[in-house]
């Protein structure tokens, strides 16, 4: 699964609208203690893993043992800007330090997990 780290206005700059939920807003990941970081799913990921259930928005999923709240689903015709490499999900760029710190602290980072909590 390929994912992308994106600046908050990524989807808005591209002129995209979510088909379910919303995209990142200014202040993404500046949240209260106990809230999860945010993730946007691709249409394919939403359909394959979550049966296109719109109730996934607001639910927590785990990526590399790190909890994220699904905030939206990208439009069906969008899989990223890299030709030939479809992305399954996007997280705010501000989350990179937390993810890197976690992966580097693991004895074996090959055990990446992705699951619905």
C-alpha cells in the first residue's frame, strides 16, 4: 500500500472535493490530547477495505500501529499525482515526525500493520 504525506491545502490546490467527509483543514493535527491524527482514504481503499461504507468517516484505523481517524475519502478518479503509483491514503505532513520516531524505535519496522480498530 502506498501512502502520501501532504501539506494541508494539497487537495484544495488540486481543486478536489471529497466524496465523503472532508479534507485536511488548517490546524490539522493540532488537536486535544487523546484525539487521533487524521487520514484521508483513496476511493479504491475505501471500496476494497471498507465496502464503501460512509460510516468509516470518524472511525479510527491503525497504520503501523499508530491510530488515525478517517476524515474523508478522495474522489473516485483521484489516486495521487504520481503517474503509475496509486496512493491508498494521505496524512498531513505534520505527522511525519511522529511516524518516523515510532518506526525508528521498533526493533523490526517490517511489521507494518494496517487494520480497522
